[in-house]
C-alpha cells in the first residue's frame, strides 16, 4: 500500500474527518481520529449529497450501502412562499451517482463503515497544534501531547489548526444579515423524496423528508439586521419561527405547527483560508472554506477535499502533496461558495421583482425544463475520483 507506515492524526470526526481517515486507511496509512464528542453520533438535521459527493462515497466502497442510509431525491421544487404555487421543478436524474437526502447522523454512520483499522479517540479535545518540524504535534485538554507524520484539521468552523496555518493577523467573519432555524418533525406516510423551497420576501424555507419518510427536515432562513454570536445550537422558541413564516401557505403552516424544538443560528461569511497547509499539517472541509447552505454543498465539498487530499498524498511526498492539494481545490471551492452566496439573494426577492423573476422561471421551465439543472452541471457533474 502506497501510504504504508505514514502516521496521521485527524482532528475531527465529522464528514471531512471520517472521509479522509477512510481514504488514508485504505491506502495503508496509520490513522488516529480525535473527536471531542463522546462518540460518532453527530446530531443535527438533514443534508443533501449531490452526485459529486456521492461519487466519493462510491469510491470509498460505500455505494451499495447508500440506499440503506439515505433517500434518493427525484426533484427540487421552487414555490411561491405565500401561495405555495410551483414556480419551477427541477427533475433529478434517476441514473448515475444521484442526489441523496441524508440525516447527518446517518451519513456519519455510513462513513463509519469504511473505518476498519482506523483508531478513534472520543472526548479528545485538541487545545493546541505545533506544526513546525517533520513531526507535528497536537496537545489535548489535560496536557497529553501526540505526534505524527501528518496532522489534518477537519475540525470545522472553529478549527484549532486553521489559525496556526495563516500568516499575519487573524480573520474576522462577518454577519450576512441572515439567520437560520432548523428543526425536525415526524412525517407520516411515504412522501415524495424531493426538496421543496418556499420563497418569500426576505426569507425562504427548505424542506425534505428523511429516513424513508419517518422525519421531515426544515431549514428556514430570514433576513435580520443584527445577530450576536455564531453557532449551530442556540435553542429558540418555535413560536418565533411560526411568526416569521406566518404568511407562508401550502403545507408550511401544518409543518410548523408540529415543531416543538428548534435551533437558531446566525449565518456568517468566512473567507476561504489563505493557507490550507504548512510543513506537515493541512486543513479540509469547513476548516478551510466554510460554506453557506444555499447550494447544499458543504458536505459535498468536504467529501471532495478528502478524496483529493488522499490522492495527492499517494502521488507525492507530504509537503509537496499538501501544496498540490490546495492548488487542486482552491478555485473550485471558491466558485461553489460564490454560487451559494448568489442563491441566497435569489430566494429572497421582493415585489415587484419577485413576480417578474418567478414568471420568467415558469416560462423557462416550460421551454427548457432541464436548463436550470444544467446551469449547475459544473458542480454536479464534477468527478474528483476520476484519475
């Protein structure tokens, strides 16, 4: 195996961390994953894995298990928020890698199936990283120091490793003027496996079923002038969510009436990191390029990063491989993030612009029903696993 003998510490047991750990182990590396939680039980709501991410799961040997952990989506439907009238339907292909609706915990469980031979330590809080020298080290809460040939930071938005790789002063994220609620509600019956986007003035709501229709995922975005802190787990009163979307029609009122627990977070925009690597250390996923949720590409970019990083390590010595990895990924993730930022504005149009835009989308969908999906084919058709 080409990476036999390479000792790697991966900080973080989320999507990026488990995917890179699985890929490295399959190439013979000795991998230790440090996860601050008490187990691989990532809570949260849903996420969407598009074909570009699904191809990585297939390449990791998990393709046959996909249908057991996710629902294959057949469409994305854009609707007018107030009337629930369909504005555009994007039919998704029923062949190839496909689009999949995952509960985040189920994606973690799927990736865990590829971790044979990977050592995982839980309740392992990393407090510091030393990147100098051929053997970088991490310090755990309590003072224990671990060393390896390579340290990878897959530790998300508030990465411990990212600041150590940046030259000069720190980076300050800025508030986008948007907040998001997320909630799960029970779902009876067998709903169509499709994502629906309800668009309104200064707000929109996305919903899709999970776990074979047992649950429904809801993410609701509202424009707001001020927000204090960044984070994923600020409990909120469901009444605030219902009030913010009181003018929405269709199934939305019934969905929101079932919400008894909801979390609210402020959406902050972070720059793509200037430096993804230094010496024998590198970052990937949200640690390198936090992504707003408006193209559903955060987890997909993490999977692509993981595969690309492993392939670069297979082909070149560590310092050169890390440089090749950043060069291969930087332009693509930057372009995806810019597309997500534009989508946020498109969902929140106000009258009279909204009416004109929706009419244009209806006409376009009748004349060229595949045009909207083809517009983003550069995202979905990309295959990072192709030699």
